[in-house]
C-alpha cells in the first residue's frame, strides 16, 4: 500500500465562506505525520455557521483530508450551549 502512495501528493486550499485562509501557500500535510494540524495554519476561529471548503490544487494527486478534531478545535470558540437561560 505504501508504494502506491510514494509518488502521490496531497495539497489543497482551505476556504471559509469563500475566502482562502491559507495565505502562505497551499496546504501540504507531511505524509504519514500526525504532528501537522490545520489549527496552527488558519489564523482565525470559525463559527458553527461557517461554510468550509477543502479545494484540491491542480497539482494534487490525492484528495484533501482532515479529521473531525481539527475542525472542532477551529469552531469550539463559536459554539454555545444552544439554550437561552431566560427561557
């Protein structure tokens, strides 16, 4: 399986509400690394209503990939308990 990915690359842009947030170039996560996180590269928090898009760059041969924890870290500051205490 590893040989199948040897000549493949993963690179993508991260858009929120149509705005590209990775201003330092395309996101290229290191192969088989768990040390890279999107949270450290976006530079802003998101809200629960944000429209998130992961867009392949033209030279990418693998699709974008993220895990749910990375997205949760970006939106957790915008989440509320969902209840109005005065109700």
